[in-house]
C-alpha cells in the first residue's frame, strides 16, 4: 500500500514539473524578451552612463630608521612602524596639496572623494616580521589622470614625511635648548654670587702668616723651646679660597660658552622655523629642501614608476550585461508564471 502511495506521489510531482516546464516554454517569448531588454539596458548604462574607472599602482618600499640624525643630535622618531607611515598617505595635508597640484575643483572633487580613490593594500607577512612593501592603488577617470595622480601623490607624500620629521626635530631641540638655557642662566647667576663672596673673603684673608710674630707671642708665655722659624709662610686659607675662585671662573666660562652655543642653535632653529612656515604658506618645497636633512631619502622609494593603465577597471561591460540578462530572465520567468497560472485560472 505504501509503495503505491509513493509511486502515485512521484507521478504527481513529475506531472507538476512537466506542466511547469511546458508553461515556461509557452511563455518563452516573454522570458526571452524581458531578458534581452534588461541585457540591452544594462549594456547601455554600463557603456554610456557609468563613469569609467582606471587604476594604477604605487609599489612603495618603506624602511624608515628609528632616529633622525641632525647637527644637534639624534632625534628619536615618534612614528615607529611602517604601517603608521603608509597610513599618512591619505592625510589631509597630502590630499590638499595633491588636489591643488593637479588642479581639482574643490566643489567637484572633495577630500573624501580623493581618499576614496586611494586604497592601501597590505600583504600578509610572517609572524614578527614587519611589512615594508605596500601597494597603493590610485583610481581616476582616465589613464593619463591616473598616472598623474599617482606621481603627484607620491611626491607630496615624500615631502610631507620630510617636513613632518624636520618640524618634529625642530620643536624637540628648540624646547630642549630653551630649557637648558634657563637652567644655565640660573647656574650662572648662582656661580657669580659664589665668586663675588669668595673674592670678598679673599680680600679679607691675609696671603701669608708671620710665624716670627706668632712665636714671639708664644715665647712671652714661656712655653716654646728655641728653634729656627721662617718669618713668613703662605696662608693655606688664602690658597683654598683662591683655588675656589679659579674654579668659579672656569665654571662661569664653561656656562657662558654653553649658553653661546645654545643661543646660536636657537637662532638657527628660528631661521628654519621661518622657512617651514613659508613652506606652509607658499608650498614651495625647493626653498626648504636644502635647509633640512631628508628623512625619506633612500628610506622611502619606488622600485618601479607607476604606468598609465591600458584598460579600465570598471565598469565591466560584459559582466554587467550578463548580470542584467540573468536578472531579466528571472523577472521574465516570474511574469510568465503569473500570466500562465493566475490569468488562465481567472479565465
């Protein structure tokens, strides 16, 4: 009995599937027509409406050192990883300079739009090994613009790293020398006061001691034997004070020399600060380049220059047409089933 029920159910399902296929076949014109319409529409939109996008790559190698060598000493860089350095490529300063250099209209291309055109791809490295090679994809509406954007972006990125590092070192050493000068001024004042007191004390202290007079006084008390005594000897107190004065003068001379050096450094740093301020106003890096030590030189570079892309990345016309055809076919099947069963039943 159960086998007969199973057989009957199978036959019913087979009939239902056959009816469904036949129904779709009868409505094949509708399905094909809608699929073709969708394919044509998506093709038109993909070719004539959607803006083409071209990508070019910047393969950037970063091996920044831990310290920045200057004439004032070694400055420990605050940025410690290559990932932190590469993330700076989308910073506001670099984006603004790049937009100005290329000539983008701020109303047509915003900072957010420019950032969306820049994609930093990270590679998977072995555990404990820091990545030093990064691929930066740059997008534009035509091949020439894509290469230009990549070139200008990298140039501004390198300039930004150099100026950022130089400015950080400038602020660090300016504060360091200013604090040192204040401390030296206090030491100089204190040492000068001690010198003045020692000079006053030296003036009141006899340079020699008259031993003969001292012995005569002791003889008068009847307590001293006869022996030979030099008449005058150097007063040890006088010698000690005189040694202190010499030490005070040497300390003052050393402090004044250090202050002179620090003041010269501060004057140089003031001039450098003016040049950096002028750079931010004029954006002329050539005037500043000779006044700073390049932190990025040999440490951030491109193994190969970016090239103009030979074909667009998106939209992919063939894929869009295929997707449109599939969606149109699905909609055509849905409409065909409604027409076949709904309207026929109503009739």
